[in-house]
C-alpha cells in the first residue's frame, strides 16, 4: 500500500470520526488541536486505525503521533 493510499484511508477515517470533510485533511492537520480531539477521541481514532490497517499501535507510539502526516508515516512504515 502506497503512502497516498494510506493517507486517503486515514482521511476517510478522520472524516467520519471527527465529522470533518476529507478534503480539509492535510499532512499538517494536528489531531488534538485542529480536530479538537480529547484523549478518548484520540484513543478511539487509534483503535480505528488499528482495525482499518490490521496493525498494532503501542500506547507509547500513539502518544507521539500528533499530526495526520505522522499517523500516515507510522502506518506506512509498520504495514507488513
């Protein structure tokens, strides 16, 4: 799966999870600040990512993911 494909899928998840237009999502979109995500929303988002991509994201790694681009890069680098 290419980075662009991962980005598209992540943008779709963000669009449905945070009620934002997918077209508004960029690599620089900050999950907590731009999407007004609290810790529970972030945790649910990470669970959605894990389910969608069939990967595991540790709590420590999840805490380091602040932007959409960071999430996309993480998933791209950890896909089997």
